[in-house]
């Protein structure tokens, strides 16, 4: 299958061996649109349309639980079981179990694995000890984001990347292209293990108590640590990470062990309030936490600096893809920035692509919503969006256009929802 890739302001179509068979000028998106969608770049490829949806190893488990299944990133995934609000509150108060098997796992091993990955990723893997992980981004030469992901150091020369489902093939093709074009002499092995691995996320204040019954050593992990443990005679990677703003764990196991691990966690956690949770709750939880989602806050046309993710960009590294642009943006500033906001009056929930206006009396459009929802925890509309930098300071009043009417909102610090105490 072929994939589109954009490099240095151009769009290239790569074959499986990463050789470009044409290059075309990147479509102009127009600067008034503050958050262009990546679909504009993928819609040209007929091979990417009408593709049969993939299913995770837990598909039968979801259907047996009565989950409502939807398309997400080319996968058939559960959006809800008992209800979005109920699952959301379970994660905030007890625990929820999510299927994240649609995400990808890339393994790198060899004496030059660190050197190679540190040339591609924005954060600094050299700061990791074995058993540690970090949030990082994969960028183009112009600083545009290809994907945001987690990188773990499993051993002295072994690294694991967990990538987004919708970016899996694009990420792998990009990484292969960089290896073939710029880093042929480096000594490392690269393996895409996504096809034979499954993953799930156990999230919530009672997650540690639940996981200790299956993996006693996992409960001792600190945030962003990972351990190789055993389940059913196979290796399981267990990390203390998540996408909900709660304490929790993400677990990666061979596909054939996924259903058994899911069932064991559910049986042990049921008495503590554990519920299966779908994409709907995952989205409301991550929005309350102020976490970015690729295709919304992050695209080819956004940079980590604009997305307020500069903390994940190690400009003190000697070099990495996109460093020149990101250094200039850090020094000179940017014209727009991604902010979190909360509605301050009664209104319908804000939604993606709703317009944002200034509230200073100038009646001027200043940005666009990238993610919006009704917060189950706060009982009001919340969201993320890009605004002109002058309006990005916390406490700034803004207006969101909802159904041809404007409603007051306020730029707030992340996370949008914070538990008392």
C-alpha cells in the first residue's frame, strides 16, 4: 500500500520500500483556517478509501458486553458500553478498562538505536534510564507534527514506541524513509510489532489496587516507568501511563493473551467499581485533562510550540528533525497557540471547527475549536482550540460561536478539570 508524506513543504507518495513515485506541491490551506485537517492529504489515495475495518483481539469481548461499535482510525472500536457519562465517572471515582489495541508498537534494538531515534523525536531519549518512558513527538523538517507518541527505554539498547492508530502506517513509512535516506550506516534493527500485540489501559484511582492482584510489581512503578512482567507464560509490558488525567497503567501483551488478561482484570476489579470504558469516555476524559489528539490539536500544519507542547521539545539536543523551525519559534514566538477553555454561561457544548471570537469589543474572529464536549465532571462545556497568541493567556475572555450565536468562555490552565485537594 502507498502512503502520503509531506517533507519540506511538499507531499510525497511512498511505496512500501519508501521510494517516492511522485512529489507534488502541498495544498495551500489558507491561514485564516487555524487548524487544517490531515484528511486533505490522505483523501487523494483511493487505496485508503473504503478499506475494511480492522478489529482488535478483543472485538468478541466487546460485542459480548453489548458495546456500541464505531469506526475509528480504520478500526471497529467500542464507543460505549453502559454510557459515556457513567464510564467517565467510573474512571474518575474508581477505574475503567479501555481497549487500546488499535495503537501501534515499534521496537528498536542495537548500538545505534538511541542515536537514530534521537534524530527523529523531539524529546531527549538520552535522559531515560532503562525502565523509563517519555512523551515525545515525531516531526517533519518544517516542524509540522507527524504524530505524538510515547517512547520507552526497555534496556541498554532496546526502545519501544507506542504510536497512534490513525498514524501507525504513516509513522512506520516515515521512519523507514528516514533510515533509508539519512541513516543507512547506523547499526540497529527495527520491527513493527503492531500486528501481533494487543494493549489495554486500566485507569482510575483504584487502578493500582486492581493491577496489584495480577502484576504485584506493577503497583510499585512510578509515573512513566515501564516493566517487563509475565502473564500466561508470555511477556507483558506494563507502564504507569495513561490518557485520562488519572493514575493508571497501560499494558501490552501478545494478542492471544488479550482476552484472558481483560477478563481477569474485570473479574478482580468489578467489586471496586471497575467498568469497561469506550472511546466516548476516553475523549471526555482526555479533553478534561487538556491532552492533545492527533487530527485535532496536532496536524501536519501545527508545530509542538504552537500546540503548547514545547516542554516535550529538547532544543538542547545537537540536532533532530524540525529543530531549526522549532528553535526559531521558541525564540521569536508564534502567531497562534493551542489553549484550553471553559464555557462561563449556559450553552450547548462547543464542538470541533466552531469559530472563536475575541471578547474585547472588536467582534473579531481569532481562532477555531479543535476539540469540544460537555464535561461530565464540571457540568459545562469545555474544549481546546487555537487562538491568536494575544488571546492565549489564562483568564482571557473569549466567545464561542455555537449554532450562529456567541457564548462566553474563558481561557483556562490545563488540566481543565482538577480534583479537589
